[in-house]
């Protein structure tokens, strides 16, 4: 057994152990399992959000796009910083509304705000539809990392099966607390590993960053600038706008808001997380350094660039540490995705269908759904296909369609009717599905349009359709009445029983 494999196995066992220990002394009811009893302070919320953000997409996809695409990869650096800054204002408002109502899922928020169980079901379906490709991304990344870091002694499929089994095991047992504890180890690992290799590899192979970029500019002129067509400045701006809007629309990010002890947690995180975003630069440096050291990786193989070069530059035990950091970037967000998907299906699909379901039965159903969702994602991951960044962008196109309805709900009462919110989301999702299934782009939809228009991200087209439809229906239906009695009755059925403790004035 190689030194790399020993290190990988050791960190894998530690991660599972942390997940199991995290539940000790806790009764895993629905609130404890899904939102940690709403008692997390700044550090744990930071770790959870960073744990979900810095995933195999960052570790492999960021370096893979720097290797395969060049300058367009910098969109990854931009959108997170914008979203974090926006969170300073957005997340405290959501937390203040959710806390007294004991909401546990993203769909709960839309149900309570719009007094619409039907909207809750739609949001639940949208959330799960986006989470599945995101989980596929984590499992594919896990398979790549373990296979490469073990020098091929473990096949990607074997790594994916083993990782999925581990995720199912500790998610069912510990819920979000297991994710938070494992996230603490992951953040220490990923920060150390990415900075070290992002500094060492350019120095080792080129003598410094300037020499590296000069060498790339000579070998591949124009690689470090945005092209005039395709992934042009118009594409970058529209993609940054789309992903920044959709950032906190992911159900697992949304649910992390509920775990906080108070709203100041989000303001502190909004200050720190944009700085943390700079770590991605070191991931890019690895991808750029690999361009001339391990040439010839094309298509989805570009995601292998960081690990392929690390195997050339470091001893096996060091490669094992790098692989272990990558392994944790799959396990932590993977666990949060599973928790969110299972909670949404149990809370916002199973509970409304059964009407009288207790919290205990809902948490049992949620835990039972964990292996179902995990195995579905595993089967899709085993089929291969798109590159890691492409998978994430597809998920963003789906979840961003919730953004207009969310923003228009932040006032004391929504600025548009439930019919308008539903119509906008449905129109946006139909547009996303049509474009995705047809494999089209803005250029094929509007062949005579200016190049700037042709290069727009197709997800932005769906968001525009969404907003237009929402506005038309809102004008027809008007703003909802201020009477909240029906909201209380509806939310009491479809949200956790604790909602009955909230006064009518608060609602």
C-alpha cells in the first residue's frame, strides 16, 4: 500500500469519526438534524458556508478551467465576492423572518411568505432538481481525487461508491452537526494545501509568477485575455451577474442561514468571506502552472491538471495530503446537499401530502430519503459526462429562477402575488429546460443579434423571461392583501408545529 493511500485512508476515517462524534448528547429531532438546533455561532456558520462554497468545484473545477479556458476562469473569483457583500444585507432579513417561525427548509420560507403550499412544492422541486447535479459534481470530483491521489490503485467508481456510503452513514446519524465538525478539518486542510501548492508549483517550475505568465503568453498568445467572441466580456459579466444572484438560492446555503444563533453572524461572515475568496487565486495558479508542465489534457480531463502536476512535483505522502484535502471538499458539501435535499422532500412534499405527519415521522422520512438521493446522484456520476464547472453552471441556471420571487418577498408583505411568483418561476424553469434539452445558446436563438448579445449566458435569458412574466402577472393580480390570518393557518399546516407559538402580530 502506497504512502498516499495510507494518508487518504487516515483522513477518510477521521472525517467519518468527526461526523459520528458530533451527534453525541443530542436528540436528533428535525431541528437538530437539519439546522443544528439554531444554535451555531459565527465560527460554525462560517465553516458551514465556506464548507459548502469551497468544494471539488473550487479544487478541481477552478484549476481545470484555468488550465483549459484561461482568462474566463476569473469569473469564479468575481461572483463569490459580490454575493458575500450582498449577504450583509440579505441574510439577516431572512434570518429575522425564519427564526420565530422555526423554518427548516428553503421552501418553508416561500410557503410562509406567500401563503402558498403550492409555491412551496414548486420551490422544493426546483431545489432538488438543482441539488442533484451539484451532488453529482461532488461525487465525480471525489472519484477523480481519490483515483489520482492513490496513483490509480483505487478506481474512480470504487472511490465514488465508498464515498457515497460514508456520506449516507454519517449524514443519517449526525445531520448538519456532522457536516459542521468535518468542515472545521476541511477548512484547515484546504487553506494550507492550496496556498502551499499555489505558491510552490509556479516557483518550482517557472521561478515565479511573472515568469510563469510570460511563458504562457509566449506559448499560447491571447490565452490570458478574454476572447472577442464566445467567452467574451459580455459572457463574463452576464455569468457573474447570474451566479451572484443565484448564490444564496441554493437550498443548502439557504438552510445554513437557519442554523445561526443571531443575525450578527452574517455580518461578520460578510466581512471575512470575500477575503477568503482570494484563496481561489492559488487554485488558478496551479492550473496555469500545469498548462505547460502537463500539456494535452482536453475536455473533462482538464479537471485532472492540479493532481497530475502535484504527482510530478511531490512525494507520494504529500500527494496523499493534497488528495485528502480534496476528499474533504467533496464530503462536506456533499453531506450538506444530502441533508437539504432530504429535508426539502420530507418537509415540503411528504408533510403536505400526509397532513397530520409529526416531526418524528418527518425526520424518519428525511433520513430514509438520504440514501435514495445519494444513490440517484451516484448513478448519474458514474455515467460521466460534463466537466465540473459545466455541471455547476447548469445548477445555477435552475436555482437562480427563485431570485426575483425572493427579492420581492423581503418587505413586510410580498410586493407581488403568489400567482405572479409561481408564474415567474415556472416560466424561467421552462426556459432553462428548453434551452438545456435543445443544447442551444443565445447565438443560435438570435443569430442576427450583435455579438455582445450572442455571448450572454443562457441562464440570464431565462431570468429575463422569468422577470417579464412575473411583472405581467403581478400587474394583472395586484399586490396581496395585508390580512395574515390565512398565512397563519396555511403555514401552521405546512411548516413545523413550533409555528403555533408565534403570535398573529408577529406573522
